[in-house]
C-alpha cells in the first residue's frame, strides 16, 4: 500500500501534490477515528454483557441480590469510563444499566416500569456517577499523556545536551593532537637533514603519542554507536563483574605497560546486567585519566563494592586531585583537570568522561567524582536487575 501511494505521488503534478497529501492525511485520520470508535464499542458491549451476566448469576444464588447487582453495574461503569474515550460511552452505560436493572432484576420481571418509587433517584444517581467518573478518568488520561510528553521532551533535551557536550569535546580534543601531528611531521620533513637522530626520534615519539591519543578517542566515539539513538538504551547481558574488571585492566596495561593497578573485587561472584564492551571502555577511560593526570608514583586502586540495589566501581588515585570548581561539570565535556602543564591540556579527556557519563546513564546507573586527602576518586554504579 505504501509503495502504491508513493507511485501515485510521483505521477501527480507538482501543484496537486499538496492537495493529495492533505487528502491522505485526512483519510488516515478518519481511519484512526473509526478504529477508535470500534474499539470503544467493543469495550462497552463486552463490559455490559459481562456485568449483566454476572448480575444474573447473583440473582440466582443470593437471597437479596439488589445491592450486589447495583455494585456490579457501578464497577462496570468505572471500567467503561476508564477504558473508553470521552464521556459518551460512560453515560450510555449508565442509561443501559438502569434500564437493565429495571427490566431484568426488578419486579415485575421482563417489564419496564418507569413509575416505580425511587426509580428516578436511581436513574439520576447513575448518571451523576457516570459523569463524575468519566470526567475524572478523562482528566487522568490527559494528565498521563501530558506527563509522558513532558518526559519525552526531557529525554530529548538530555540527549541533545549530551550530543552538544560530545561535539564540543570532540572539536577540542581532536584539534590539538592533529595540530601536533601536522607540526611535528612538517618539522621532520622540512629539517630532516639538519636534525640529529635523537631529535628525529623525539619528533616521531610525539607523533606516535598523538596518534595513539586520537585512536583512543575514536574508540570512545565508536563505543557510543552501541547506544540506541532513539531510546538511549544498550543491549545488556548478565556478566561477572570480576571478569569485566580483569579484562579492563589487561587492556589498560597494554597501553601503559608500566602502570601499577591494585584490584580488589568481592569474594563472591557478582553478576550484573551490562554491555561488557561499554563498561570496559568506562573503566579504561577513568584508569587512563588517573595514569596521565595524577602525577604520582603510587599505584592506582580499583575496587568494587556492592549493596542491596547496586554494584559500585571505584578508581582512586593518589595525586594532585581535581579542581573543586570542576567537580560538578567534569562529566559535561568541560575538561578533566586544571593541569599545570600546558602540553597536557589537550589530554583533559573531556570527551572520555562525557562518554563515560553517557554509557553509565544508558545503563541506569550514576557516576561521580570526589577528592580525598591524597588525591581523587571516580566512581559509578550499575543497578542490580534480573535477566529478562
């Protein structure tokens, strides 16, 4: 059907396309309204038949069924008002309920008697209940729809903020190492005959360092593509925490063979729902920050703790600490530390920490950073949840 519509659109002259689009839109709207009306009618009829059938059962087994029958129809009224749109079907159910009680369950049976004492009060009461119930449920539906729309807009705003932070971090963190690679390679090519072997080696080392840094940032950017762009969710599986930590440390030591890392995990096997590659990337990013910016010879401490609801990962260094003014914005691409060395400024890993926050948030966890007496500590949590 969609292909046929597209073929028709391609055959229509330009000035008539808008008219045809409007016609298709109105047709789709009418079709949707017709389906909603059919659904409401089915719900109304089903609940009314169920209430009437239940009333017949109570009429046979109870000595004084009038109160039970009235409650059954009132419950049916609430259900109709809840699961249908607007007020019409609720009012219609109230009218049909009063007539049904009068015809089937009031002496004389199988006969309508509108002059019975108290009948007018019952009829008016059912209508009032129908109007109040329909108004309340309709208002609740509108509120629920408004809240859902608000949550959707909030999620979109949060995703847009993350995207802007990542773009800002990328533009900053990519530009400087690229400039360094271009500058060092140009110096090597222009002054190759004048440079000593030691100077040549120094230039090539700088190029290699910048290239490795760029490779790390590309790996970070590629990791974000594993997060669903529409729902901001990840594909999680049940994984052992100690294995994930061990794999992260192994990958980290391949980049920094001289790095010292002390690891402590719970004695019992802890299983958590996660995307292994993304969580490993988070741990590697934080370990790399500590290795490059702590400026200390003491080992980095990586340890895992758990409580009733979450598993907590901690990376503690014993170095310079973090500027207090940046703790609140450190994961928003604002830069990692107020480094002393200007040459290290591009290695602020703003992009890395932004991606860490994106990954942990997509897992339903929290991430943060604090200073302690001897340095800084990064931590993040993953919620405990059952495998689906």
